[in-house]
C-alpha cells in the first residue's frame, strides 16, 4: 500500500504517541504533554497546558473560528491507557509495531490514542488547506479517564473549561466490527450495590438457621438469575446491543474470620450497568424485595447509583446531529447508534446539557478495548482521518 508523505507522517506520529508510557497506575504525563504540545504547534494550532487544582494536567489545542463568540466544537480524547498483561501479547504492548497486514499493535491503539491522533491530523489538514470555520475547534487531551478521578469530571467544573464555551463534543465510542461505525448517544449508569447479609454466629460444626451464608446464597442466586434473563434478552434479539440490557457482575465477596467460627456478616458487591430506559425505582424495589426474602438482617447498600443519564438527541431538533448525519450520509457511511456499555467522558458533558457524539472512526475492526494484542489497522486509521475531516468541517460551520 503506497502512502503519501502526509499519511506516513500521521502514522509515525501515531506510533510515537503509542510508545509514550501513559499506562495506569500512577501515570507521569510529562513526556506525553511535551509530545502533544510540539505536535499541536507543528500542526498550526495554539496549545495550552492546563493544570487546574481539581484535575491532573491536560492539553487543549485550538483552531480559532471566524466567529469566536459562537459555542465551540470540542474533540475530546483521553491520554491514559489501561494496564497490560505483557506475557499475553504477541508484540511489545508499547512498541507500536506494524505487522504485514498493516496492523499497528499497542495498548491505546483503539482506546483511544488512535482517535486523538485522527483528530489532530484531520484539523491539520483543514489548516493546511486554509479552511476557515465559523466556530472555534478545541482538541482536548485529558488524563485519568480510565479511573474516573481527576479527569474530565473535575475539568468541566473549572474556569478553564467554561472559557472554552463548548457547544458540541465528539468523543469515543468503540470500533465497529462490521462495516458499520458505532455512534454513542448515551451510556448506561454504573451502579455499585453492596448486599450485607447478617446472620447468627457460633461454632462452625453446627447447623443453625439464619446464617449469613444461606442468605448470601439466596441473594447471589437472585442476581445471577436476573443476569441470565438479561443475557437471554440480548441473545434473542439481534437489534439489541450490550448497552440496551442490564449487565450484572459479582465483583467482590467478603466475610468470615476463621474456619471454625460462623461469620456473622458476609457481603457481596455487585456492579450493574443500567440502560437509560430502565425504571430505576422499580429495579431497586425488586432488589430490596430479594433482600427481604433472603431473611432478617439483609441490607442493600447503594454504594454508587445514578438514576438518570442524559441522552444526546439524534433527531432534527438537534442541529449538531443534522450536520453530523449529513456528513456521514455524504460519505455513505453506515452508522449504528447505540448506548455505550461502559463509561466515557461524554457523561460529564451531557450532564451539562452539551450534546456529545461518541464516535470512534474505526469499522471492520475487532473490538479489543482493554484486551490483549490491541491493534488498529493503518488503513482504517487513515480512513478515519478523512471521516473526521468531513464531519469536523460540517460541525464547525453549524
Ligand atoms: N472508560 C472507562 C470509564 C470508567 C472509569 C472508571 C469507572 C467507571 C467507568 C470504563 O468504561 O471502564
Ligand atoms: C466499553 C466502552 C468503554 C469505553 C471507554 C473506555 O474504556 O475508555
Ligand atoms: Zn478504556
Ligand atoms: Zn477510552
């Protein structure tokens, strides 16, 4: 595959970005921020490095619009990546090696350093062609998205963010595994429920009623039956995606002090992914009924719950969507709207009433988010630059 000089440059920059270590835990963003500052400057953007109190440092590159007073377009990506289990990778997870099929292997290739680089290259091309847009375009490179602390959630509360005057955002979705591109317009709520089972104590050789273990078993059975029914719903309806059903996983079990003393308390922590259209109060009441039926002293502790997730409207009431859709239609892209199964920074922006399109411009790509041997094919990467170039040009002139 013959590449133009611009395409070769884009791939080299992508590889450089992938090789910079921004892997949890305890990330030092110095090298990454230096790289992005240089890259933005070379692309013709102005670059600011913010270090607000509540948030770790972040980079914002800007291409000013002809009418800077208009709400801006924000292209958001996170710099951080999740850890790897090196022994399961066939390539160095931070080597950004390219195989004979043109697949670029590295942690972050899909999630989401590839998207960040596609944003830069798309805007670089606009600047190089002398395109001017009504709206200012900002590219934010934020920290800590994968741990949800000191990242976008904090940044949106700062004056620096407010000064960006953001009107619309493009952020991440997931690779499409067919020729369709995935467009996230909402995401599920992540609930953390700790079920505390209190029961009798005594010698471990007895058979008393009312033990914590029996109650825990009842609770686990109920959650797992629910999990099974949701999984069946998904498998029986090809129109549903993971974001349309409630996922349930048992993540932590605690209890017991030693093998001959009946534990008076045992707890189980379940994480649920709750779709936007679920009646939260009804679900909570069902879970509380399971606790009552399990026996006395069984309590549902709502460690983390949010009952309402904002949605970005995909209809003609949303002018940003009409422009986004127009660009995709002109490119004849197949778009599959979905509710994201996991969390992204979009949730913090939608909460402010800012429409946010989760859209990773990669299709025909196996979803390897947080998985071994994460890769992005170089042609898919380059196609994505063309796609963002068109979409950004439309949105920045809404
Ligand atoms: N992208 C992360 C966002 C997240 C971080 C921390 C907690 C919850 C969600 C995920 O889905 O896993
Ligand atoms: C499963 C979807 C989650 C994508 C957001 C992330 O992990 O960065
Ligand atoms: Zn991730
Ligand atoms: Zn991500």
